[in-house]
């Protein structure tokens, strides 16, 4: 019981407090969610992705994390196709459902969650955080897979509801994160440390802004959205994201024989709610924004339970030797 309470107060509560602040700020000042969306997509997300990817050492565990991340997306895509056919969704709804199921909040919630989990309590000794660097390197790989996917497949899906395939593809290449990933990989092989250049502190400042701005933006979006308890499709998407998602991750972790911190990170990361970017993309593309936002709301609320349970199980299933 003490462990569960610690997880709730030290790992989960800080995340929801920031979301709550965004909610209250919007109720008071009626903030512009489109502006916040643009700032996230064009400054904070690409900066965060580039800096972390450039500074992360590529090791076998990280490669396996990428493979498992891809397999989870593919499996969820297959599940969403089956459900869309059974439920006879129209084209736009089919793509909105796919995005809600496939993409989870590996950046906005995943990064702060992993940071909090591996820098406090069970994994820290005083000011020492011996597992944090490894944990974040694995989470960054998950974030890269999710970022590339949501900024390509996610935008493509949302765009196809109202755009031609050609225009949907062109829309993808307007997203700077698509270019940051190959650029970071390329510069890793250049025999020069770009962190000494004048623009590096700018990227660092922008990187550090992602977590608070993203969580505040989620609160603002939740404030502007109406939540109805009579939408079965919302509950169906939430069940797949919060129950099937971690189960899939656990299956792939065991299949590849991972253990210790990397296994814990992958398992915990799969328990987070649907990516807020799916709602922002739906707003941007005008593709079932109410459904997308309601899935984000429901999974975000219920994830307090799913994340707590998975963090507890991860510590028991994959102990650090």
C-alpha cells in the first residue's frame, strides 16, 4: 500500500496538477488552443526530439525498444481495422479511431512519468538517480517511434478524411519533427560536438518547455471539450489503449527476453493515455475532433489507475538485479 501511495503522490499527481492548471487557466482566460498547438508542433516537439535523440547513446536495448514500439503500433492498427469493420465506421471515423488507438502520450506524459518514476523513491538514493539516464534513453526511443508515426501516419489519417492522398502526404512534410529525426541521426556521425554552438542553448530551452506546455495545453483542450458518457466508441478506444496496450507491450517484452530497467520503461510507457496530439491533429484537420478529444479526456482520467497499476507490476515483474 505504501508503494502504491508513493506512486500516486510522487509520479501521477504532479502530472495531473499541471493538466488541472491548464484547465483552470482556460476557464479564467479562454486561451487559444490553436496557438498552443502550433507552438507545440513547430517548436517544443521538434526541439525535444532533436536534443534527446542527439544526446542518446544507441545501444541494443534502445534498438529493441524501437522494434517493440513499431510492433505495438502495427498490432493496434490491425485491431483498429477489425473493429472499424465490425462497427461499420465511415471513413473519417475509421481514421480517427485508428489514431486514438495507435498513438499514446509518450512525450507529454511518458517523459515526465518516466523522469519522476526513476528519479524518486524506489529508484533513487538521496540525490543519486542511477537508473534515470538509461530509463530516459529507452523512453526517447519510444518517443521517436511515436513522434515519427503520429507526424506521418497520424496526419495522413486525419488528412485523408477531407484531403486527397497527395495533399495528405504533403501535409506530413509541413511538420518539422519529420526532419529533426534524420538530422539528429546524421549529426551523431559527424565528428563535431554541436552542443558548443550558440544555437544549442536555444534548443535546450525549447526542449525543457515541452513537458509543462504540453500538459497545460492538454488541460486547455480538456476545458474546451464536452464529455459525454453515452459514446460507446470512446469507451472502446479507451479500453484498447489502457488495457490492451500494456498487455501487448508485456507480450513483446517477454517475447524479446527483455528485463530490468528497459523492460520496466517499455511496460510503463504503454500504460499512458491516448496522445493529446491526436486531438490536436483532429482539431487541425477537422476530423471528428469531439471523438478524439473525448478519448483523450477519458484515457487521461483513467490512466491514473492504469499507470499506477503498471508501475507497481513493472517493479515486481522486472526487478533490478
